[in-house]
């Protein structure tokens, strides 16, 4: 894995406090930022994985459900896939 340098603009007071905290933890501000970012990425990955599991559960249950009766003109029934996609879009996962 290749590492890249980034430039981060941060308030001087916050940086000073972060350096003290890093020293107390026997690490560096760089490592703390890297760990924070990794935690955020991992959390998103876990959330996306859970969403995929739920999608599979919905799909399986829909496959076993009896065929729906024909919809009356203009009547709208609950659709799991549409609901799932709407929730995932709201969360920025689709």
C-alpha cells in the first residue's frame, strides 16, 4: 500500500491540544488522524454490508411470498425494494 501526504488546515489551538493528546497516547497526530479516517471508512463498509444482508433477506422473503393480487387501478401497495432503495439513498449508500 502506498501512502500519500495530505495538507490539513487546522486551528493552532486544536493542533496543540491534539499534539498533547497524541503524546499522552504515545502516538502521533498523523496516526490519530489516520486511525479516525480508517474508522469512518470501516463504519461505512459495515453499514453497506448490513444493507446488503437486509436486501438479501427482503429478496428471499419476497421470493417465498404468494403472488400479489393484481393491483386495482391507482392503488399502490408497499414495495420493499423501493423502500430499501429510498432509505439507502437517504443515507448516501446508493
